[in-house]
C-alpha cells in the first residue's frame, strides 16, 4: 500500500479469498472485521501487508472475487512432492516485469481478472519415486576421561525425500538434537523404538 495524506482508517472489503485467514502480518495496526473486511489504521508511507489463508480441502479452482482494486497478479509455487498440477485459465506474465515481492520472482506469475480464475488439473498426487536421501555427516569424537567410552557430536546436512526421521543406532545413546539451531523433542521411531527426531522440512 502507498498511502498519502493524513492518517486515517482504510477499509478493504475484498482483501480475502474464500478460504480461512490464518495469519495477518502488518507494520500498521490492522484487524479483520466480522464480515471478512480488513480494517487498517493507515498513515503516509509505503506498507506491505501479508495475509496467509488456507482452504479446508484440495482446490481445483480459485476465484478472485470482484478484483475491486484492479487486475491482480498471482504467483504460484509448486509443491510437486505433494501434488503435481497443471495451471490453466489466466494469462501468464513475466514476473520480472510485475510488481511482485523479490522472493516471488522465481515463481510463475499470472494476471487475474474477475472473469478469469485459476484452475488446477491434478497430474499426480505425492511422489511415487522420490530421489534417494542424500546426507553428509561431520563427526567429532571426544574420549571419556576413564577411557571406556566416547562422546560424539554429529553435524548432518543434506536432503531427505524418502524417510522423514533420523534415529540413533545402539550402542549410542542420543542426548540432544538441534535442527537449524533449535532444540528438538527426542522421540521413538521404527519397530525397535530407536531414539531420534522427526524432520518434516526435507
């Protein structure tokens, strides 16, 4: 939003799709009204508001609504490991020429009008043949003072596409796990209930 003039409340009646709003991020005070309108306490400047919305079931078509503020630019990030789709309906445009956020310029972009929603044709659900897991381990060993054992620190990097957890084999005893610097809950995995950690980001 580019706001000029005096500070004032701005009401946007068509800011949401038909899904369920999950998150609103704004440097300006903002709230969602009872009828789905967006109320913003605006002041002069350039502002970015981010709204996250989810749908309760898989979508094969998304309608834009009235497009009360002119044609809209939609970017689409595919998640082929979950569902592969073909996109049709709107006209594709060059994301480098559109005013989309820098993080979105690598995704296909489409110009949306009230008469032209976006359609998804499902080609495949899930990944029937995922690539093998590729992991690299960097291990540091410390000999215990009594000489009867070791303490290990493993730093593991790579990509998981088949298995969504890592577990410690015996005789090792897992003491602490951190993912991207955040400590994780150690849980039991597999038929042998090995101590490990879930990794859902791949």
